[in-house]
C-alpha cells in the first residue's frame, strides 16, 4: 500500500541520521488513532505509576532538511497519535509518530522565515506558528501573510501532507480599527496568523493575529500598530469567517493562546497587557459570538513582574495554568482567583497539561538563567522537578537560544516532547553546539528531545 511504503521509508532513513540515538523504536506505521486500542489500556495503573516517578531524557529526534533554527508551537494529537511542530526553518509542520518516535513527514509549502515586513505578501510575517489537529485528520496552522492553512494529515488519503485550503484572514475594511491590508502590491501589513484553538463541539477555530500594522504612511503614523484581532472560523467547508474580535492596541500587547474549555463550552484567549491594562484572559462564546467574561491579572499583587501572558492549559475542575507575570500562574476559571505556583522557573511560551500523569509542563529560565523543563503536579500546584534543557546559563533574554522550548505530551505513554532549536552560528559551524541534541550525536541540527517517566522499562534505551 502506498502509505505503508511511505512510512517505512521515513523510518529507515532516520537511524542513519541519528547516530547514537538511544530510543527504543518499533516498525509500526504512523497510525491514525485506534480508540479500541486506547480503551484496552489500564489508564488508572499507568497514571499511578507515573505520578510517583520523575522524568528523564530518553532520546532525541532530529528531522531532515534544514537545521531547526526557528520553530514555534507544538501539538500532540491523540487521534492521529502524532506530534506536530511548527518548523519555520523548513517552512512546514513536522510530524512525529508518538508511539515509535519516528519522523513521519512534513506538511510543506508554508511561508518559513522571512525578513522585516515590507508590505509585500513575501515579507508579511513568518510561519507556521500555531498548530492544532481536528477530527477528520485535518491540520490547521497559522501562517505568515495572515493566512490560516488547512492540510490533510490522514496517511490513508491520496492528499496526505498536502495543503487543502489557505484562508486569508486580513482585515481589509478601512473603517475597522484593525485595518491592515489595502490589497495593493505593498499594502499587506497584517503580519502572521499565530496561535490557534478548536471548539470540538461546534467545529469552530479561533485564531489570533497579534501584531497588525496600518498600511498607511502619514506624518504621524508610519505603519503604526493597529488593534490586534482574533477570528472565529468554521472548521467545516467552506470555512466561513464567523466573527472578528478586535482588542484596542492601547490595552493589548498583542494576542497569544486560544484554548477550548469543553466543560464551559467556551474559548479562553490570553491577552498580554500594556502600561495601561494588565494581562488578562477573555472568554469567548463561539455560538453567540461574544466575549462574556474577562479575568484580569495584577502582576504586582501576585508577586510577579511585567504584563506578559502567553500559554494556557486546562486541568480538571476548571483549573487553568497560564504563563503570566514571568511565572506559571494558577487561575480558577470559575472564580478568577489567581496565584503564582512557583518562582523557580519561568512560564515560557506554550504550556501543556497531560491527563496521563496529571502534570503541567512549562519551560523557562531559573534563577541561574538556565532554561528548565518544569514539572508541576496539577492537583497540588506543586513544582515536582526541574530538568535543564540547556547546557548552561543562557544568553540575554530576547536573543537566540540553544534550549528546549515548547513542551507537549502524549497521554498514552506519557512521553514529553520538547523542541530544541540551535542558533544560526551553530548550524553554520561557527559556534559550539551545546544543546541537548549533542548527547545523542546530533550536532548542529537541532532536534526534538523526548522525556519519559523513569522506571518504565518499555522506555529504557535500547543499547543492543
């Protein structure tokens, strides 16, 4: 069968690339999800084992093509049993089989890394950025040039790995405070479509455009920032745009992560603050097309600093974790009460809740300026473990890192995947590679690091 041959080709290619890789791998094909197989597993026993055991690094997964220098959000989808990484360096989304830890393939044809905005479609934001997978095995990704991409990730489909639809999200109405695209050759200033969430009940996508600019050049405004916006888009063909929410630029320092809350049948969206307005989480009703609640965080009162907010994750009992005010913050989705969980690690960008082991995962810097993977007990709001995902103290905040970034976990085997880019200098051989990838012989390329709970013999390295 065509798909099966394709999968084996990728599987045979990787061991030659991954010299010294200590991962136990099997010859399974990339699977499209088997609900009966999952139902047969003893989830209770699996959870009990993992809550009492720490994580350890068990291997790394490099990907073919260009070294990973620029990457964004990652996503683990239990339906397709795959990890998806927005790999800007390769202008696409990389796919990893989370059962075998084999590279499967790439949805290509996206914008990739582009230069400074110049008003053309070629330089109007990098991508891909946010990613999510919906039923029917459709990958959705925010791309450059304010584009929402829909792709086929069903390995049994003749259009597997192909982009099926590109949806232009640009605000073209000059009367809108978010107007950013006048349709002329050099009038495209909306930037990138960024992070994304999916309403599983009503089949609706929420996607954020965090940094649109005005196409106008005037005496007082040279492509000034205009209001960032988020859009509700139907996930059913023909993918109609349902609603646009604009956020006054004076009060919003961009937009960050949408999250679907199935218990409340609402979206949450994190909105970074400014000098005027603190960071907040807004709740969006995707049926009434309204914002019906806002939770504002007072970083000073919480004991944090700044006005940042990025990732958001949901645990049982309406327990939210947000990366805000410089740290992981616990927020009740019901009362709005908030507290900083720990100051021993920063909050990072993407955060993740894994129901398989009841853990939140974050990445951020510690007091020694070392990038760590933070493991947090979601039930007790307790920091359990800090795992360095950089070789030592990092360069100043805002510069390139050789450090693990955005965690995502697969709840069946509780493997945690952390993308680890390298710098341009490392990829060009002009600097020493000090990343986690080098522990398994992957030099100058970047990788995806894989962590598992210690003591699980199935996850022990294969040294034969």
